[in-house]
C-alpha cells in the first residue's frame, strides 16, 4: 500500500524483497520467534537482517558489539573475564 501511494519506505520495502510469496518474512512468521514452530534459516536471517538495516538506514559498523561467551566450561569463561568462581557460603 505504501509503495502504491508513492511512499519511499514502501518502495524500499519492495526493493528489499520483503513483499510477495518469496519474502523472508514468511519464514519469520512461521518461526518459533513469531507464530510458528520452524527455525529461521541462516539465509532468511541474513536477508531479514540486511533488509531491516537498510530500511532503518543503519550501518552495521555503527551498531554496538556485545561480548560472546565461550562454549567450554564456565570457569574458563570467568577467567577470561578476570573473574573467579566463589565457593558457596554456608549459612549457620
């Protein structure tokens, strides 16, 4: 509707391929993150991520980056962050 009314966001939405039967939004709507039970594929995620950034006019370099946790044991993760695990205190 927005594109038909000449709205630039509507045109960008169409140009990003977010409308129609092959839209990655269909996968999103069927995913566990929305209304369904299927996980979103990596390709669909990348399409949606890039389209959302383009619509919002945001460069990925300007987004904040968050630390990631290692997948090994938690003590190693704590050490890399300069922390140590404290033994539980016993209460009397």
